[in-house]
C-alpha cells in the first residue's frame, strides 16, 4: 500500500517556516491577494530575540551608542 499526500489546492497558502527559507512568488501573492497573504503569513506577535550572550557592560555600551545616534539624528547631524 503506497502512502499518498493529500492534494493541495492552488489557492492554499503554504505556511511560513521560521528559520528556513520560504519563497513566495509575486504571481502567487497577487493570485491570493495581498491582504489574505499577509493575514496568513505575517506574525501576530513580536519575534523572540535569542540571547546572544552579551555581558551587561556590552549591553550598556550599545545603549549609550544608540542614544548618541538618536541625539545626533535629532540635531540633524
């Protein structure tokens, strides 16, 4: 007895596979409709940021650099 996969409707939107390459053709997105496509594949919650192992000192230094950049941008530099 051979195993068979159920037929997939051409209007079915394949799920986004996090951590793997998922390609959606612009032609397919137009066929599905942009709103339906985004409702199906767009995340509903913020993506989790993994712990990258930075120390508290490194995090503080980056916070300082980002604040300096925001200040310089506000001054038009």
